[in-house]
C-alpha cells in the first residue's frame, strides 16, 4: 500500500492485489464450469458492484449477460433479519437460464438464502453463487455457495463495494473500521 490509510480505517484485511488474484482464480473456475453455456450474472446492488465489474471482466467466457437486483433486509442497524423486500427486481426472465448470483459478502446468510429460493422459483436451469467474502462465524443458515473468495473474521468491514452508512464503498481494498467511526 503506497499511501497512508485514511484515518477511519483501522487495518487492511485484503489488499487490492489479493482481491484481484482471488478473482482471477474464481473466474477461471467459472469459465471452466460454464463452458458452452450461456451465463447470466445477477449482481446484488449496491455492494456487489465492484465484484461484478472485476469478476466479469476476468471471464474469458463470451456469452455472459448481466442483470441487477436491489434488496433490503429488514432489521436494526447492521443486523440482517432474513425478511427481505425487493427494491429493484431483475429485468431478465430466468426461465431456463444458467444464473450465477454475484455477492459482496455473506454475513448471516439470511439475505442470500431468501434470494436463492426466490430466484430458484423462477425456473432457472441452474443457480449458483459467487461471493467475494464470507464470515463463517456469523452464518445462521446452511448455504451451498459454489465460489467463495475469502473467509474473514466476524468483524464489520468496508471497502471494495462494502459500506458503512453509504461511505467507504470506493476504497480499492477491504478494511476494518476504526472504533471512533462507530462511537460518533
Ligand atoms: P446477511 O443477510 O447477514 O448475510 O447480510 C448480507 C448483506 O449485509 C451483505 O450483502 C452486505 O450488504 C451487508 N453486510 C454484511 N456484513 C457486512 C460488513 O461487514 N460490512 C458491510 N456490509 C455488510
Ligand atoms: Mg450485499
């Protein structure tokens, strides 16, 4: 890391280079698994924007389409409840499609669990998940996630699409927030 960290970031968990090389591996696996098939990437707004942009551009696969969904999980503060509301639905019809959900992070897993059963009910030919980050110690449901970037400790992280109060999404790395940010 060339420049000093912003004051609000306590430490860097994953560097830009670590993220990029992991996405390279994930893309190679996805390319191999979907060879000869059309693929629809479904990004979950807003957190997955960076993963979607970088992962999709590392795919050699040429018949890839992109669509977006925005959901909101009812709950207090940073805790997810599993009760999900669709803020923006997909444009695409999923009937007969090979769908890959692209996610930033799996925390409790409740949002993703709901999303998977919602999308599966729309008649996809296949449904899998690619998530950049997972917090195994926070997970409350069993989820079958095919492509995982990094397992991380159960701490609140920001950057690379992840926010705290809509800030820090544009940091190129994943870092933990300094305590003074929460205390204010
Ligand atoms: P889950 O339903 O608990 O798995 O929460 C999923 C969503 O909560 C993620 O897609 C993120 O948008 C958000 N989230 C969970 N953990 C973090 C974090 O550490 N930092 C920022 N956002 C998070
Ligand atoms: Mg998300």
